[in-house]
C-alpha cells in the first residue's frame, strides 16, 4: 500500500489529527467522550511534540505523536521515574499511534512507527524510545514490542484517560542495542528488527551540530 507521510504543521493537518482521534478513540472504541477535550491529558505536551500523519489516496489514514525530552519532561513521567534513564541519553516518547478502523491490518501502523523512528533518529539523534502500551492477555508487554526490544519499566497500571481499555505499561527501547541485534545472525531472521533497524545506517543522522548537542533534560 502506498503511504505518504508529513509532519502536522498547518491547521488543516491538526484537524486531520483530531478527525483520526474522533474516528478511533470516540466513534470506534468509545474510550474518549470528546476528541477535542484533551488539553489537560493528551495535548499538554503539544508545544514540544510532533505529529506524523500517514495518507493513503490523499486521505489521512493514521498518525503517531513524537515527544522529544525537554525541560517539560515526557508524558510517561506521570507514571514512572525515568531519571536514571535520562543520564547521558537522549529520549523520545511515541504515543497515540492510531489508524482508521477501515485501514487496520494493512501495516499502516507499522509504517507510521517506522517513520517515527526515522524522524527521531534524524532530528533528535535519540538513544532510547519510550512508549505507553496496552498489555496483552497475560498483562505483559505485547510480543510485537518485545521482539523489537522494548522492555517494561514498571508494573501494569490503569490509564484513567481511557474508558474500558486494557491495562497499560510504559516500556523503553535501547536503540543502540536494537541496531546491534539487527546485525547479528539471529537478528537478521527477525522481520521486525530488520524492518525498523536493518537499514539504520542509511537514515540515522551522520553529523551533529552544536545546536543539536544541548544536554538532555533531567
């Protein structure tokens, strides 16, 4: 499937994000009552965040939010202490990965996540990716994320922003470790590792400017 990507920069782009949120979290899943009434929860990091939109046939089909660490912190700070992880590292948090119900099972979500990895490597030179994920039936991290290399940072908890949702887990991925595993004989057998990190050297940032080497928050 041909998917094109763009950063949400205009009012029309932001409207596409809200339409996706309404279609997924309100109309389809019933986990939010109002897609726009989220300033104190979903959107309080928007001054520092970047939304990546995926389009199929000119229509917004999905989105993912990238929050680079800053003095404002990260959304997961509300749930887990990541101060030790911040030392010497550059963190980004992915969130609100969603696709239209009619577009599910077409790997658009995977494509959005890969685009977020590429964007974060190029712009933020990240060393770790964090995410707040729904758990599987055994209340553990879902196999998809474990195969890539995410590891849980705490016990499952109830995310009160969502109604009727599974428990959640904040997890982290060491990008350097994931890239190294992708280069091993065993890692070359992992479709997911290869999809996200097999060509890391082709998209990772090669040069870092003085403006880019500001210390991480924390």
